[in-house]
């Protein structure tokens, strides 16, 4: 359930960044690398510096997650301590992006560096942490492999049947997150989906901190 919630968070944040922060992804680095290439090729409406900044922030977050996951002090006693610390930092980064968005006026919205950097770092930290949790059927960002596996294993493709509703949970959660995030951003305000993302992250953190999750 934690990973499904984080998959929904990914869709929510990417909808906010792509639709409201200059056509850049902060979680889907496959799409972001392609957008960076398009921007460098001169495609209108795209920003190479924003895409590069998101990529750098994402990788920084992944490095931080690796450090947290390997810190000896976080593996003593309660096994989920490293996960709690990672989720706490992710929540803080999303809240920082929310604050930056609330302080950034519309006249400066074309260069939302202070929003993109913490969001990308939060997503890099999230996806690296999810990789350590290691539940292949429930990815929190890249769905290409998951959807391919579902189709290949289906009876329609001559397979045994994919036998596992949770394999569809992450795609549905990400789609729902993107749909809700896009609707809120386009019809309400860009602050609202970021506030919802912070609330989801805080909920995941609370679940981990109170011991409601089973550590791998």
C-alpha cells in the first residue's frame, strides 16, 4: 500500500511539474531526458535548463537515498528506521517545494527553479528508496516494464495469466494521481496538488514511523 500511494504521488507531482512548471518531468526521468534532447534540438516551448536541473535534482535525491539505506546507525533495532528517515526527508522536500510555489508570483513562474529542485530531489529519493524496498510488481515511477509484463503474461498473449491485481495497482494509482493533479492545477491552483502531494507523503511517513508498515 505504501508503494501504491507513492505511485499515485508520482503521477500527482509529474502532472504539476509538466503542466505548471515549464513542461518538465521531475519523477519520470525517461520522459525528462527525451524532453531535454528535444529542447537542445530547438523544440519550442521546452527548456533545456529546467530539464537538466530536474535531472540533477533527481540524481542528487537518489544519492541521498543510497546513503540513508546504507547508514549503519539506521539499521540498528527497528528495521524500518531507514525507511522512516527517507520518507521524512522526502516529505520535507515536498513541503519546501510547496512553500516555494506559494512564494513565487506569476511573473516569475516561467523559471520555477526553487520548486523544481526540491521536487526532483524528493522523487529521486522516493524511487531509490522504493528500489530498495524491492517489490517489482509495484513500481513507483517507470511503468513500461510493468505493463509489458502484464500483457506478456496474459492469456491473450499465450501466457499463464498475470495472476496479481497488485500489478495493475501502480499504473492505476499513477494514472489517478496524474488525473487529479492535472485537474486541480488546471481548474483550481497549482498550490493545491502540491499540498495534496505533501499530505500523501506525510501520510506515508506517519505509517512508517508508527510501525504500520512491514520492513523488507
